[in-house]
C-alpha cells in the first residue's frame, strides 16, 4: 500500500480558463477545488477554511496528458550506444527510468503505459518496480501501467539481440524475459508477466523498422501463438497490445482478438475499417515518422525507415479519416522523453483537430486502459491537472510549454510566478 500522506489543505487552482474535453469548450474562468487527491468542485461558490489559492494567471487548465507507449527504462544522453544492452545492469536501467519518469511527469504526462521491456533483467520486471516506487511516493513520476517484458519469438523485432545484430550467446534471454516460441512457451511467458505485476501484455506480432528482422511488417508469431497469448491475458483481465505494422500481421492480430495495435504503419483501408467495427485501438506513434533520428542506425535500417515512414504517414491519416480510435503514444525514447507532446502535433498534421489530439491523450487513452478516474477535469476525478499558455484548441503545440503540473493533488511543477 502507498505510504500515508500528510494531510494537505484544500487547494483552489485559479486560471483564465479550463478545457471541458467532452464538450470541446472552455469554461471561464477556470477554477478547480482540490481536496486530497481529487477534484471536489468546479468553480466553487464557497471555499473550505484554510484553502490555499494557486493563481495561474492567463494559463489554460487541461487534464493531465497520457502517453500510451513509452519505455522509461531506455533513453538518456547516451542511449544511442549499441553497448547499453550489455553494459547496463538492472540497477542502472532502473535509475535511468527514475530520471525519465520525472522528465515525463514534468512535461505534463501524468499517466503512461510502459510497453514492454526488451532487456536482460534476470526475469525482473523493472517497470513494475518503478510503478511501485512512484505509487509509494518515493520518486516523482507518472502513473505507470506496466507490461513487464514484451513477448517476442527468438529473432523477433523485440528480441534485443536483433537491434544490434549480436553474435550468438552474447545476450542469452529466458522465457521469463519474454523470448517465447510455441504455444506452451507463450502461455508461460504471459503468465509470468501477470504473476509479477504486468497490467497489460505487449506482444511482437510483426517485424519492425529499426531492427535486423527482415522486411518491416511481416508476421512473426503464428495465428495459434497469437490466440494463446490473447487467451491467457484476457482470462486474467489484461488487455493485449501488439507491435504490428503489416497487413497480414494486423489481420492476424485482429483475428486473435488483440485489443490495441501499436504503429499499424502498413495497414490497408479495409483493415482500418475492420478496426473501427471491432473497436480496436490504434496507438499510431506517428511523430517518430517525422522526428526519429535514424542517422546513427545501420544503412540497412536507414533504408527501411526511408521506405516505410512516408507510407506510415499516409496510413495514419487514413486511419484518422476512417474513424479508428487513435490514442496518443510517442514510443519514447524514439522521441526523447519529455517531448511526448510531439505526438499531439503529429496527430494534427495527420488530420486530427487539436481537440481530438487532446482527446487522444486524455479520454481515448483513459478508455484504452479502462479507467474512469482521470482524463477529464470534473468533480470526483483524480486531480491530475496541467496548465499551458495560450489556446491549445487553436495551437496544440502549446502542450509543449507546460508551466504547471499537479498529479493526485500534489504539485510537481510550478513555473507560474510570472503569470499571476
């Protein structure tokens, strides 16, 4: 259980406006009364004794944003080194995550899905440990929905030995660390992640772009293996997110009942329509098509990126046009941690309105992770609140200039002294 918190006085957040995400309208002025971890009143007529008023001036209040695909265990100033996979021990990787979690929270992202370790950890689920430390209040970070280890076949996209094409036996991995082949092994791998704290299962259903696995998008797991993964996860009440790009692989994932497609870069219009009918989510990670630095990659991978990324931009635009439920996910550190807002900008480039891009990072993301206690600024919900300058419905890029962050009633960033 989280440690007991010292009682805090009620807090009134007072800003120029707040966004009603459902209506797509501003409420002016923007006033929220926060007591404990929750919002208790909007625009209150009276205040409890001892209320502390936080003046946020001309800023706009938004719900805390959510990023549905990050890997907090990776990234940092030296993350490009191909040796990190064999140099960093679990303790160092966890300390990386501590720094990345704080950076992500200060950027206004108060909830994330950490979608699958693909690292040697001796079977430890480091993102589960990170979640526990944040929940206990030992470190600052967003609320974490952990996946543990991504489930991938030997030589699959998320087999870490494929990213740098290591020689045999350089980095031996176990079923507990997600390397699983055949129905029996994938069932064991899923059960292990759930036993040790995973709240979502990540599976590698297709090849990728930035690994030595062959053509991007080709199906990796068999239909039977995918069905077994989904069966194990769903019986335990866990959703399944699939790294998946190509048409055949996406179709197989939909046949298996996978809940969320990550990337989906090479999907046909017909299959996008099927995603709409089935209610399957898409985490498009489309900002990496614009922002990802591939200059350090092998020429083979640079060539794949040059071929896939332009097609991916068109696919995501088509997904938005056809009404696929797109949730915000940056794939950080493909986009550096703390710049997660780049995904909102990219979604607008692909055809979303700024309001729908904000919904992708709030209400749609909340639906994806099955929570109804966040994603809006409303009475009774968690006090996950951020403040930005200007009008995010006119220019979603202002989400990259977060001046104030509150998570669960605790202020983690306040750069507003000049504003009010």
